[in-house]
C-alpha cells in the first residue's frame, strides 16, 4: 500500500484536474490546448518524517514529478514551495524540464508552515497567466502536497479558499503522513530530540472544499 498509494493519488489527481478543466465558463477558440497547473509543495521540517516511505517529502516530490511527466502538451506548470515563508520556485512555463529542475532543488527546511499564504500566492501566480485569446485567462488548478497544519502566515485556510473560489481556481489537496509521524532533530552534546509531527488533514480539507476542489488522502492509510 505504501508503495502504490503515491501512484494512485497521482492518477486520481490528474483525473480530477482534467475533469475540472472540462467545465468551461465560456466557449471560445484557442490556437493550442491551454491550462495552468500550479504545484504547491510543503518543504517544512515535518515533511522529513518517514511515516510515508521513504519520507513524506520524498513521496510528495515523486507525486509532483508524475504530474510534470503526465502534463498534456501546451499546459503551463509552476512550482510554489513553502515552510514558514513562501517562494515561487518555478514560474508558469511550458518547459517541463525547468519545473523538474526546480523540484529537484527543493529540500526541507524550517518547521513553520505557512500553508494558506502559499495557496494565495499560487492562485495569484495562476491569475497572471495570459492565454492566446485576449481577455480570457486559461483555466487553472492548484494542487497542494502537504502533511497539513498551519503554524505561520497571515491568511487563514478559509480565507485562502475563498480567494481561490472567487478566482475560479479550484484547489486539489493531497495529504502525506499519518497521525504518528516523528522527526528527529540533533542537539548539542550528541543528543537527539524526537518531535511528534502528526499529519493534520483539517486545513487541507478546508482549502479543497472551500474552493470547489477535491481532498485526497487518509492520514491513517498513507
């Protein structure tokens, strides 16, 4: 189950993405297939927990890479990473190699988690993409890969979801981890501190449901 769940989540997420894009608000002609997918990757310290093999972070990166590999021709992808602060690691581009390179450079960092701020930034990134038809922004979806929870930032998950819904950009959230996650932190003197980092689905569910998106993941089954 641990080996196959990331693949299953990926295929489900891609299916949901394509279903979302199949519900246009208006009909117009474009020169090429256009859509924007913004991947939002949690790089906070809790993602180093090994309750998803080999770690939550490695599993999340594998899922993100499958999104990149399976993106239809003409789609733009972007990568937003976050811990206690948010960064746009790759701006929207049709170069999958550029997004893969940005993903490869990502690594876990501080413990803080500015989840909702990251979603707001991702929505903003998607809204700035210009399509081939003047006045029409290509459809967009945000996919969040995280173990949930929020300990930093200025925006609440409910506020972030409302902004995404107003922009007609659904958020699909994929949960990594279990309630029993632990990370180990080395201390001076050769000691090691064990820190409990339970996966927290509530904020991810709020983001997905409040934006007309989908939540995927059972923290007890990953």
